[in-house]
C-alpha cells in the first residue's frame, strides 16, 4: 500500500464521519487534504496523519475524539495492521508486512518510471542556467550551475513539467570586440590589450583562426578584428558545448543574444519591439531624451533606463526583449539560475516581469547560486586566473563532481574536499551510494548462480525490522522527487539516496537472499530478491536524476 492508496483509504473513512457531523456535507474534503508523514521514530508506525487536528474545527469535533473515530475505521482497512492515537489527536498507522512488502514488486515492474509523478504537470518552464560569455572556458562557478541546473531540470521533468533547458549566449556587446582584439594581438605576437583577455587559450584560438584564415594578417586591422571575433567565437562556443556534453549536461536551446538585436528584412528588432510592448503596458516614460521603465512600481530600487538619450540600448533592453521572447515561445514560467555576483538582478528581473504584465511572484523565479571552492584546485594553465571545468572533471571525475555539487542547496557557499571525493570508502558520499547500487547487482548475480530467481513473491515474508525500514524508505522516493521539484532542491534526492544506501547495507547484513550452504531455496529468498532489485532500481533512478552514473560493478 503506497501513500496515495492509504490517503484514499483515509478519505473513505473520514468522509462519512464528517458528513454525519455536518449534516450530510463532508465540507469538500479530498485526499489532498489528508497528507501522510513518516514518523521520525519508526516505533510509532509506518505513517502518521494529523487529519483529526486539521479537520476538527471544520467538523466541529474534539481532535482526540475525532482521531479515535478515524482510527477505529482505519483498523478495518485491508493492509492496515494497527492504528494508535497519540497526543492531542495524531494518528499513527502501521501496515501489515504483506501490504508494505507489495511495494517491492511494484517498483521492479515500474522500473525507471518509479518515482515519476504529476505534481508539475501543466507547468511549461524555461530553465536558463550557466549562460557563460563565449569569450573563455567554463570555470568552477559555471561547473556548479551546470550540475545544479541540470539536476533541477531532471527532477522537474520527472514530476511532469514541460521544460526546456536553455543557455543564453552573451555574444553581443563590447566584450566580443575586446575578445576579437585579444585574438588578433596574439596572432601578431603582440601583448594582450589592456582591456583584453589574457591566457594561453587566446593564443591557441589565434592559431586556429590563422589556420582557418591564413590571410588574416593581410587584412586591415578592423577587418582582422571582425574576422577573428567571429571565428574565435565559433571555436570557443564549440569548446563550451563540448565541455558541457562531457559533463553530461545537455541544453535544448542555445539562444544567441544577437538574435535580440537583429533586423530581419528591415523589420524592427526584438529589442525595438520590447520597448514598444512595455510602453503599451503603461510602465515606460521619457525623461531628458532617454526612455525609462518604471520598475520601482514592482519593488525595484530605482527606475531603469532602457534606451539612452543617444539612442543606444542598455543591457536592460536585451533582458526585456529576452524575457518577452520566452513568453512568446510559450513559456508561462521562467527560471533563471544566476551566479553569486548577480544578486542585483533579482529585483530587476522580477520588476521586468511585472512591467511586462506578468505576475512577478508567479511567472518568474530567480535562483542565486553561491560560490564554490575546492581545496587544492589549481588555476587553469590555459586561462591563468580561473579553475576550469575540464580540469576539475579530469581530476575528480564526472560522477564525484556532479554528485557533490548537486548535494547542497544553491544558496549555500560550498568548499569541497578532493581527498574525500577520490576515496573509495564510505566517507565519500557518491561512492557510498554507488557501491550500494553495485552491491544490489552483485547480489542478483550471485542469486542467479545459486538458483534464486523472482518466480515467487510472498510479501508477507518481508517482516524483518530492517526490511520494514527499507520498504518504508523506498515508499518515500516519489514524494522526495515531487518535493525536490517543488522547491527546486535536488540535493534532497542525494540525501535521500544516502539514507537509502545505509538502510540497504543494514538489510544486507541481516537478511540473506542466498541460502546458507546446501540449504534449499525458499520463498523468502525469492521474495527478498525482489526487494534487493527494487532497491537497486530506486538507487539507479535517483542517481539518474542527479546526472550521475549507476555502476553495476565497483
């Protein structure tokens, strides 16, 4: 019996009790009004409900007396072993072994689908993350946003959302011209311009540009910069895309900022249109030749210039055009995952949503990721002043890096210990979870060699205390996924997997899947194989949500 079935049973019991007290009306109570929780102390049962406390005023009853009536009804439900009333009206429910154990077969049969849910169905989401300038390699901050953003996307998709992962390419503006001048200087063997980009990677890009355009140095300087900018941009963006794919992060859309400024067939650009559209909403005004958006109407600390008096657009104009474009593409909800140095953007973007006619509290979400450091990490030899994603991946490995970065909330500063991440011991969280998964496969292989298969399933035999605890944790997985999606915190999946791995290891130490010596294979062994395989499936499903591998051997 899963939580949904138990909530439904609870509703069947409570509805007539409420109707009797409210003269034929159950006050519109639904199963959603009857949440279940896992007791912190398992001695109190498998599930706990505060339904009597929550509904006592609605039905006009003493909470504890109402709880006693509910308990009496629940005790008659098939699969419920016992019900107790505690404190002022809490209801503690214990399932019988067969009802609890039936979950193992459900998990194995559902496979990769177990844990998916509909809690986010109907939400159309654009999730933008990383969005690095295409003027250099990805650094340690981008690495965190990549791991975290992709894990958020995975839990949202697993919860039924329609979602697109989007990378906003900052390929317009003065930084691109500085980038091109830096590459040209390197091509001529000249020092890096004072406002340019340094590092060996610029020299490497210059070599690639010269290989593509041997005539580069024969052009006039302005044309050299234009050519070098475009070619180096293409090469560097390709490296960024390759780095992310190696890191198991896939983007559905690579959106070029240039798109916002482009004039197609002499038509106004998206930035031009953005100003007009915001003006139609009534939040644009003119002052001293400049065009402003009255963002203070929506909590911003000051109004924002969108077009200067000289006719040039500000970066805020591109932000506005991009936000409106996301809505035009059908995304009702926009999530931005930004770095720690972008705190000032939160009010600005929310105010922009309001000025566009959207609900700043509903239609836009800005998540700020805090800084991350890794003890002993060396600065990139190519870039000189950053720690590169590629170097970190080669040093620590994709799985250890992704798991560790997704294991903490975005808003917590993070320092990782590479010594722990490289250990093959239980001190290393990713090893601990992956080893549990590998152990389930080892048990299954040994079981097959010993003649134990899944030809029989007798869930009432799963009555050992470690089996009760393990089944209770497995039952929680769909709820963990749904809640992680709701609060945008995939670290909850990681912490759950660590708890599940610990419960599995304790079960492994106490309950045999393979008979001892020449003892015959019995029903309990076959049934335990179902539980073993169910645990492996949930560990695998959870690791997949974090973008981490689930090895079968370690």
